[in-house]
C-alpha cells in the first residue's frame, strides 16, 4: 500500500540557497534523472514543467515518453479497467527502474485502487485553475452555454461533466468524445458534429490553447473533478534522496486540498464511470472546506455534501464527506452507474 508523503503546512521551509546547493551536490554525480510521462501534448507539457523546476535546482532531467493503453484506446475507459489504464505502463517502467519518477494529472489517478506498491506521490505542484470551460467550434454563432438551443450537441470525455451538463441543461445532447485535448479540439473544428466541448481550464493553458475558452463554468453548474488542476509526481518511496528532492517542489496548500478530495474519493470507491466531483478550498477565516457530489450518468439523481474542518484535519474531512454522501444514497447511484 502506498501513502502520501506527510508534509505539514507548518514544516519550516528550507532556504532556496541551501536547497540548490544540497541537491546540486547530491545529484551532480548521478546521470540525468529519467521522468516518465504519457505521450499526449498535455502530458508532455506537464513533464516539461517538472523538468524545468528541477533544472532550477541544478538537477538534470530526461523526459521519457511512454505510450499507455489508455491513450491508444478510443472506446470507453471502463472497458480497460478505468483511469488506471493511463498509469499501469508508467508504473511498470517505474518499478523496473526504466524511469526514476513519473508525472500525472491528479484527476486521472484512480480512487478505487492504491498506487503501485512501494511508490508514493512525493510532490503536488501548486494547483492551477480548477474550473471547466466551454470551447466552441470555429465560426460558432454562440458565445455561452445559455445561448445554445435545445438539442445542441456538446462533447466531453468525462461522465462527471456529462452528468452535470444534463443536470443543468437536460435539453442538450451530450456525447462522450475521447482522445487528447488537441485531437478533440481538431475534431470539433473539422467534423461539424458538436457545437462545443467542455474542457479543463488548466489543461488548456498547459497546451497554450487557453484562448479557445469562451466561458468559465461556475462551480454551481460544474463542480470540479477531484484533483483538478494539480500535477502529481510519483516515485519509489525507498529512493529517499529522490523523495527529498521532489518534496522541495511540493505545495503545502495543494497537498491539503488533494488529501481531502482523494480521501473522499477513496471512501466512495468511485471508478472512472462514476460521476463524482469534489473540490476543497480554504475559507476566509482559515478553515478547510470540502464540497462533494455524486451524480447519476444522465444527471437526474444526485447527492451533495459540504463540510468544514481545521486545515490539519484534511483526511478526516474527506472521510466525513464521503460517509455523508454514502448516508444520502451515493452507493446506490454509483452502483447504478456501473457497467
């Protein structure tokens, strides 16, 4: 069973000078670290971000693209066992020593199975935008979701988005559309089937296509995915030097949010075909707030929970919200979504 590396928000920060000197000395005599990543443009952008941050510490990194079964498969991910299809090849390369560490979009890390044995998520980079946005095909006459007439076709890759779109606009026709974001936008513009797509704002920014977003969807319309906007870095827990290196990239606030959200997700035992949303934030008075939602696939049924706790109790908050959702009927909704 893997664990999150415990990093308290109260842990004193190591000075930048000491950090650079320490890691430059520790890793100078080692070959460049090998960073495993999926081959999609967005995944490579995420890997370059991690590489560049480590370069600032004087550490060399070689990016190693790994083609995963999830990227090759164009059908429903549930038929491949869920979002773990994006990780199993990277896990194999990591455990065999072909790569030293791997980078993931945290929203793609399953919540119903543990990480590969002996590995840990040693760092979460600072969270970027969590919101989903509407992207319209080139030449569209519309400027927002509200302007679209009944029957308009909208595409998305996520059952969470489909459920919430239909909850908000049951008169729309929402299609599942797979493929990396670049390919989906290309199909949107060229095929003329869909009027728009719903995508993550942070992902668009990473591939430098943020200009295509025409509307940010409010959280009341589109509650974010668990781990939305967060890049996680995975390595072997036994490689203590590398764990310590990656900890220098870790953002304490993001780790707190992710801990609450993923504890909730694990408590619900949701799979990739379970429309589950979760978003943790800090309140103005310094508390940790977690909102969780579970939907039927067509958005007709949903349960909702929101609770507040002290920042240091992130895991307890996630467990409480999961239990509250289960008390309100989340298990029946999730079971009804199973295929």
